[in-house]
């Protein structure tokens, strides 16, 4: 099953609609329209059908997941009982981000990528990578979708893509075990963690995670593919820029398994429906590792086997923007004396 979100013109104006995608037929089913028509055939009034179909198929995939298995049951019903007036050709659809995540985090689970990136800075990858799957928090407010333009990050002259698998949480879970954690996933999507490398390089010595070097845009799409359709542990991953292949890798090269990533993310915390978790960049899956960078107008395509192709165009460089002025060092340590322990 493939689930996405598209922007449709309706009598009430532009709306985001959840769709089920049939790749072989090159069609998408507007799930709200299909459910409303089914309810009316069963005797519901127009007003009731509109209200009920909107509850199960809102514009938010995260909200829809709140209905649990009933949401998926109704999706399957719409697929099994096709309604030609609710079916749309894929060509010409305007795609919204595949998921509207309430939270996002990104791991660094591919050893080769980190070894390569550290080598660029003439550094060796530290032991912490081998001791635990590290991650940083992402900004869910700047998510973009398939065919959207990527805003150029302010201050940057070195824009980059990152080829990643996105894990979409379907059901809540805390303190999970790796062997069963994958049961909490709805499915997977393609994730492009766009990065302003020069901004990132200036931020990271602070000891905090990346901020303005990452937060300007993360692309998700084109849709979410449920786990019953593929083996996510061995998927080919490809990146192309202006039609030229730049990167090729596989999820089989993950150092930390997907179960381990989910278990660690849920430790002393909680995974929630709609949350997106990135695996991190596959080895040689970004321009930094290839001594290449993106330019305005470049078309970046990320494709993962069995999921789909996510395409975005790099926007124009920004003009003026506010830049903080450096502050003077004024503070010196004011720590109290370290307590001493008496020996007894």
C-alpha cells in the first residue's frame, strides 16, 4: 500500500487530500471522496457522509493514524471497492509532503558516510558512533514535498543533498526492543535532509547539534510505502542531479539496524504516530563525500527501490538577511569550590 497527500481544488478551495496510489495503473484514489461516496450509497445524507469521511480521511496523515487499524481498514475498503469518480491520474497531481510529522529526528546509522565526512575534515570517527546510534532533532515546520522548490539557506554558498530512508511511525511505543520495534512502523518514505555545509561547519564546533545548517528544508515523499510491500533491510538507494547519477548505496549497509534505531529513539521516551525518523545518509550519499555541491536550479532526484522517486529543485540564493553580531567575552568561571568527601 502506498499512501500520499495531494493538493486538490474543490468547491471549498484548495485542500490537501489523502490518496492511495496504484503505481501499476498510474492512478491515485482520493480517499475522502471515495469514503463519502460509499457512505452516500449506503444511505448516509450528504452532510453526514462529508463529516464522517473527513474524520477518517482528514488532510493530515498524522491525524488519520490516530484512528489506528480502522483507518487502514477503510483505506483497504476504498482500494477493494474502486469508485471511478474518486480516482485521479497520477500525472499532473500536485503533491504535498507525504506526511505531516509532529516530530522528526535523524540518526547517523551508516558508518561509511561518517568515516568519509570525518576524513574530509582530516579527523577520525570517534568511538561514540560504535557505542550507540546517535541522532539529532529535526524541524518538522520546514518539511517540503515532491516537486517543491528547496529554499536556499541564508548565508550559505555550499548547498548539499543527503540520501536517506525515512521511517514513519504508525503506532505509539516506549522502551521498545529491537526485535519487535519495527512493528510500530506504518511504512517508509524517501528523505532528503538538505544541508548548508558551510553554515553547518560554523555551528558544529559549539558542541550542539546542527541548526541553521539543516532547518531550512527537509523533503519527504513522494508517498509512504507500507512494510508489507518490501524488505526494508535491502533496498537500493540512488541520487541523481540534473539526470546524472551521483550516489548509489543500499540499506543493507546500515551499521545500526532499523530495529535498533527505533528502540533507541523510544528509550526513556515515546514514539508517536506520524513521527519521522531518518536513518542518516548512506555512504557516498551526499555531495560532501564527492567533492561536489548544488547550484540554484539544480534538480535533485532521490530514488529508493520499491518506494519511489523524490524530486526537488534548488531555489535561488537569498538576498539580505539578519546576521548576529559577535559578542565580547565577559564571563569568567564563578563555580563554587568543589565539595570534598570525608573518608570514614
